[in-house]
C-alpha cells in the first residue's frame, strides 16, 4: 500500500499558501484492510518528517 502525506512547508522562506511539504510512504501488510493496519500506524508516527519530506509548489 502507499499513501501521500502533506503539511506546511519545511523551509520558513516558503509561503504556506504557495508551498507544502510532501512525503509518499509505501509499506507492506498482510491484508488489504482499510483503514491502515494497526501495526503501520505507530511506524508512521516515528517517521522523521523534516528529514524525509520535501517542499513543493502547490
């Protein structure tokens, strides 16, 4: 499975109206249950957003 996440821009010089930070995450789980498997959620919270996400223009 995969998911696209977005948030405010990382670079303080980027105007939040024009920019956002984005991160695409892919993972494997035993079944295709929705919502996301309970084992994946704690790992999402551990992702180092500032290290992994990138700013892009909207």
